[in-house]
C-alpha cells in the first residue's frame, strides 16, 4: 500500500513488488519480488542478456519499470527520493580519461559528499593505486580503472551500493578487494546489490540470491 | 491515470479498441475526403468566377490555403498529443503525435510549393523572404526535426517521447519565429505583399474554399488513422489481440 | 532533511564547472578547432564575393555572426557526448544535486570553452571583412548575448539526442528553427548600428530572451535528458 505511513522500523531499505520490464514488448525479466534490508547483501545472478544491467538501471531510477512497484524505505522510489543514499557502479565507470584518479575522486566527492574519516589518498592506497594518484586515467589498465571506481565507494557516503559486475576485469587480489569492501560495508550496516554472471565466493555468510531468466 | 479523463476516452486509448474504432471510421473519412475534395475543386476551378485582378491565377488558393491551414492545425494536434504522451505516458498519444508529423510535413511542403508557384505568377519571383513564407519554411524544418529525431532512436517509444519533447519546444518557437520575422521584415522594408487581400471574397469563392478545408481535414483523419493502425500493429506485435487479427486474416 | 555530509549546491556547481573547464583545457586542441574554422570561413568570403570594400563592409556583421554560429554548431555535438560514453552523465544524474543546475553548469563550461574564444577572435574576423570600427562594440555585445542563447538551446537539443548515435546533421536541423530569431535580432542590431540608427532595442530583446533561457533551458535540458535516457 503506497499510502501507508506507518513509522515502524521494520521497513526494508529497498523493496520490489512484481517488478517487470519489457523491451519493445519482449519480456526482459519479471515479475520479480525481493526485499533488501540494511546490513544485507544480495547477489543477482543470470546469464548474459538476462536483464541484470536493466534491473540495476531500474533500481537506480534511471529506467522506469513497465509494471510493478519499488519502495525505498517504504515509500515509492523516485530518482530524487533515494539520491544521495545510493552509489551505482556500472559497466561505464564514470571516470574522465583525461583527469587523474585524484581529480576524478575529488569531483565525485564534490557532487556526492564525503564519508567521515575518509581521505582520497588513503582510499587510493586501499585499492592498491598509491603511486598512480597523478597519472591520467587513460594511462591505467582496465583493472586499475575499476579500482579507481571502487575507491569512490570508500569515499562517498551511501546506504546502498548497486554494483554491476564489480568483478569484471579484476585479478584475484582485486576480487578479494571487492569482497573486503563489501564485507566492511555490510558490517557497518550498509546494504549492497551485486550482479554477477559467474559463481561468486563470498566469505561473510551466505548472501541472498536472485536468479534472473532460469 | 488522471481521474478526470472520461471513461470512454480512457477506453479509446487502449490499442485494440482504437484499432477497431479507427478501422471503422477510416473508410468514411476517405470517402468524405474524396467527395468533398471533388466538389470543392469543381467549385473552385470551374464554378468560381475569375478574379478581376489575378484572372485564373488565384485559383491556386483552393489548394494553397487549406494546406497552409492544415500545416498549422496538424502541428497543434501533434503538440497536444505530444503533451499527453509526455505527461501520462499513453502509448496511443505517442503514436498519434509521430504519425501526424509526416502528414503535417507533407501539407507544409505543398503549401510552400503552391505558394512559390503563385508567387512566380504574382510577384515574378519563386521565393521572397515574406514573413509568412519564412515562418512556413521554419515550420517545415520543425516537422523534419521531429521526424528525424524520432527515427534516430533504436527504441521507437523512446524516440517518440523524445521527439514529442522537441515538438513541444517547437510550439513555443513558432510564434517567436513569426514575430521575429515580422520585425525583420519591417526593418528591411522588403516585399510586404500580403498573400490574401482583405477578406472581401465573393461567396462563390468562399464555399469551395471551406469545402476544400473540410476535405483536407477528412484526408488527415483518414491518413492518421491508417498510419496509427499500422504503427499499433507493429508496436504491439507481441500482444494477443494482434495475434488474433493475424490469425483471422490467415483464415479469412 | 539536510545531510551535513552532503555538499551544498554551490559547492557541487563549482565542482562541475571546474572539472569541465579542466577537461577543456587538457584538450585545448579541440578548443582551437572552432576558432580555426571561423577564420577559414571568413577568409573565404572575400574570395567568393570579390575584394570590394563597400560590399564586404555591408555584409561583414552578418557574415561574422553566421560564421560564429556555425563554428559553435560544430562544437555542439561534443557537449555531452563523452560524458554519455564514459558513464559520467549517469553519475551526474544519480548525484544528490538538482540535475538542472548541474546541466546549467555544464552548458556554462561549454560556452566558456567554445564561445569565449570565438568572441575574442571576432574583432579579427570583422576586421578581415572591413566592419566599420563604430559597429565593433555592437558586434561584441550582440555576440555576448547571442552565443549563450545558442549554447543554451543547443544544450537542450543535445540532451534530446543523448540516446542516439552520432547526430551532427540532425542537430543542425533542430537548431535552425531555434536560432532564426536569435540571428534576426543580433543582425538587426548590427544593421541598425551600421546605419547610425539606435540599436539598443534588438539587443534588449536578446537580453530578455537570454534571461528567460538561463532559467528555463537548464530545466528543459534536464527533463530532455531524463526522457532521452528513458527514466
């Protein structure tokens, strides 16, 4: 019921009801029901073309679902309702090739704000890029670019992380890095939705799983 | 959906209902367009007396004026449909707006060509930077922009909504262009020949003109319904009601 | 609900402006292209029309105006193109800031990077065509009002084509109806100044249009972007 204004604390952070998406009348996925609470990690699994990225874009509010409802903290989700609480990491990393990692991150902070006790240089060191702070992003490898984008997660305050294929282009230490970031985020009461087309090993307890397109 | 929209209108915006409705009305619209067009042309080209100044040259107004009128009328229809499409996201409104654009562009083009032909006889030049002609030309560019934008998208609904936004920008722009071109004309003191004299036309000239206006309007309805039906079929090709029609066609 | 960690609007605007200007400066070769184009086009006029002073003087104002407009059109397509390709635009749309203000800043940055160099070179262009010295300030004033209008209109149209592939010609087709009034009033001011008539009225019209466009165009740009990227 969208009109419900019950202030109970049990409201999930993000809730989807009968979410369906069509592209030119071809069903992409759905109907999909799921719930995400603070401190929870959910994996979205599916093959190529199963609509993982589309689902992510709907959850960011960039795309509108054809049918079904999305609720953010119990209220219908719109792009301005959840803004500032969601960080999205997509296929396109949103980095400017002509700027350095430091400049890119400073711009992100300028828009989204600054997480307490975080520092750009420390974040870059955390993702293993110390020494590359002032190198233009275009000179970095694909994996290093991904790490710059991951550093953004450390710097920007957000309750929900939407990570679309965060493991792509990363080596083993990079995958460990993503898992470590996710564990710390969950431990601090954050929530995350992660898509992946492969099996993911996750140490911090068994995550919820949503399968698209069986 | 807004509550104040009458129920029948809401029902009509459902694709299968409109498909049937348009299919029933279309033959009548075609017939009326043809009959009225024939009567209007006969009245205008044969019955109406020659003008005491322009002789028989003026007879082009029986095509020129209705087309000029339609070029603006269709833009208005397109603008209203575009507004509905953007605010209420009704698929039918998107289709109507996009189906109107080529028809409107055609009428605008005919207006320009007939105006140019008439200008050659009247003023001895094919083109003059008269305020009305210039506005009409800008209108043609607006139509072409809408059509071009619509077709540059892979997703047709996305293209329709984007082009609808452009159509709305155009609605604001048309009066501005007309005003500025008028201002420009007074500045340059160019050919300020009025296309239509003061409206002291004989009734023998007026009734064919009005008949032609009605004929073009029915032609628009017929053409719009035809295009809309085709677009509905292709956009809804996965739906059950389209499948039923296809099966009926095969059986029949 | 104001989050103390969320940056204020002014801060975010400055961040966008600074980033776009830094990017423009890093690619200053691209910035020089419209200027070069304007120089080439202007130098073609005397060849096409003959080096007669009187004729050139008569067309100088309008020719410079149209040349600057075309040069701006050349750079327009790139306004959001790279942002769409590398995903920065998505990040901008998801930022907890009003998108219209952010787009306004992007348009401002684009204007500074493309139109300001053109305005700076305009006296040279006008000199090449023997524009009378009295008209020069009017030309600069007209450009100062007309170019931001074109950038703002262009911003809306580029946003509309954001979901499409390359769109150069389409952009020109869509921009033409919008820039007709701008050209008319800017050229009207120049013509009046050249004949020694009062030229303030058309400039005032341009100023009024600019005041309206500064408020409305970023809003339209943000709305167009959300439609074109389907949200």
